[in-house]
C-alpha cells in the first residue's frame, strides 16, 4: 500500500481531522519520533495541553494507528500528523527497536490474525463516497460515471481509487475483527472478576473499552457500551446482576454474529455506522412499507459522547405485513447545536412510504414518499393475543436487540401495594411492568390500544389510546 499524503488523507475520518493533523506537523511538538524499518512501525510522543504527552503509534504498511488521546476519531489528528511527517521524509525519526508499549499494541492488534487474505477487486468509487461511509465495503459505494476507455489518465485514476477503496475496506474489516477479539476478552475478564465488582465500577470500565472500540472504528458498538451503565443503573437494585448478564451476553452475541457474517449490512450497522441515505434510496433490496403512518412519540436522549439522539417512532395503521408495522426515524446531532424541534408531534398522521434499512426484522427507516393530502381515516390495527410474541420474534432474529416495539390491545394501567405500575391486558392475563408511571388521570382508565418498547424487563410506553384520543 502506498504510504504518502494522499493515502493518509483517504484514511482520515473526515477533512477536519486531516486539516487538524496537518497543523500538528511541527517537530517542536514532538519530543520523540522513532521508526523501525523492518516492521514498518513508527511511533512518537506529541505534547498536548496536558502535563503528559500523547503516545502515538502507526503501521505504515496499512495505516493502522493508535493514540492515547481521548479522541474517538480513528485515526486521530495526532496519528495523522505522525504519519504525514514520516511520509514527508522527516529526518527526525530515529531508527530503533519498538518499545514495550508499541510491541503491546502490535501484539494485540495482530493476535491470531494469521495474515490478512487478499482483498477481492472492487469497482471504482469516488473519494467523497468513501469518506461519507468509511466502514462500508466498496460495493456499497456509488460508482463513478462510466469512463472513457481511450483516456489513460482517467483509467489510471479510477484504478487507483478502486485499489484505495478495496484496501480501506480490508483495513476496516481487520480493525473491526480486532475490536471483536478485544471485546470478547474484556467480557470474559468481567465475568471472571465477578459481576458485582463490574457493577461497582461499570461506568469507568465501560468507558475504557468503549474508547478502544471507537479507536477500532466500531463507533456504534462504542456508543452502545458507553450507554450500558446508564441502562443498568435504571434497573431496580435487585435486577442489576441479571441486567449485567443480559448486557454482556448481547454484546458477545453481536460480536460473534459479525465475525460470522462481516458483510451483513445490519451487523455492520450495529458495529460501525449506517449506510448513507443516498445509498439506501438507491438500494433495490431495502424493504418498503406504504400506508397511513401515525407518529407515536419522539424520544430525545443526550448520549455520553456529547451527541443528542432523537428517535421518532411511527406505527403503520394499514400495514399488511406486521413485520413492517413499526418504523423508527433516527437523527443524531451535537449537543452544542442545541435542541431541535421534532418535525412530527404525537398523533400526527400522513400517508406515504417508509424505506427501511435492510435487517432481519426491519425497524430503522427514512420517509421516501409523503402525500401532502390529508390521510384517509384509519384506526389502530389489532394487537396479537400475546403481546410479547412480537419481541420474541425480533430477539430470535437478532438476539443482540436491546428494545423491541410492541403493540398492545385493550388494557389498563394499574399499581400494586408497593407503588409499582403495571399494564394489564383486558383479556389473556398479560401483565407487564412499566419503566415509568403514567399520568395519574390515566390510572385505571380503559385503553383501547397502546404501543411501547419492551427491553426484556420493563415496558416504556410510547403512546396509549384512551377511548377519546391518543396520548403520548
């Protein structure tokens, strides 16, 4: 693989990171720079704002890198700067044997790899598309317009772009493979050490391994691990041990499922990042569902990484396929941008089409078509006799799932002697505990229908329909 500024720029997570790295190409900021020609390794120490310099190591053969800074971008600006200096022929790199901390990184990174298989040739792809979806394989990246076979410069440029895309896809795959191996080892360590000790220190332990996952380009996985302690602490004390078993078990299932099918788009989405909207709209395999859609609720949460996640839940009132009955529209933006008003309010309806991201049980979607006219009257669909069958089906298809939307038939909110609140079915005897108590006027009131998120222990209500109106 070429080791030059162009290749380093292609490996950068975004243009801002590459520009920031260029700003650090200053020998005065690097009290230590060294390399080992035999292994292709370079390493150094960059003086940041703290008392201790950041330790940076990179492999010039595949542009893999690691830095001790808290950045969740991979490679970070320090890694980019170190590689840029070496690629420019900086004479300040002393030839040396890798120190222990460098050897430790190499050992973990290449443990059990047995050498990477050669990547299959991939079609040409634009650099803009690659940077927009850095973890997607090259076949998911829109191809360049048809090239003129009589233009040797254009052909050479397209061939170079295809090689970079194939190499980038292989580098990302190896990074995620290493992340899975490291995560499995971490989970085993938590179990061997005792889950009680894990719960006592869950936040710092999860934060450390989440940062490692982010370094390995497993951004979605890192965010999930980062949020795990909050989910556990939200449970009653007596349920946290069981909750920890479920959290770690689902992570292990996800890691092993990805290793078995690394090209699966749903698993790649759970591990790294989602496909771009444009690639989804161009996909012929993406499921579609048309009908009258009702907005159930908008859930807004501030994540540990400083981003705000906004999820709008919809129910298709006229869906023929129950598997495409629910849709979740997701938006993530920086907390510094302030709160955004949701485009829909609970109870809003429209007639149109949802386009789902491919999955075994599709849920995340985008609106691909919307009729500006007033939708025809429609009532909520009938719920299954056993409401948890919906969650069970989703778990059987994707056992790493955290929450499953379920449709509930007629029932009521009730409370017990300890003040805990439940939803009780009018028929069939189903009784589900709620994560939060509903408004007092709804207690004991007959609900003709309801919808919520079931996490295996508690039901988070999205919307309930009393006999006169829908309530979020």
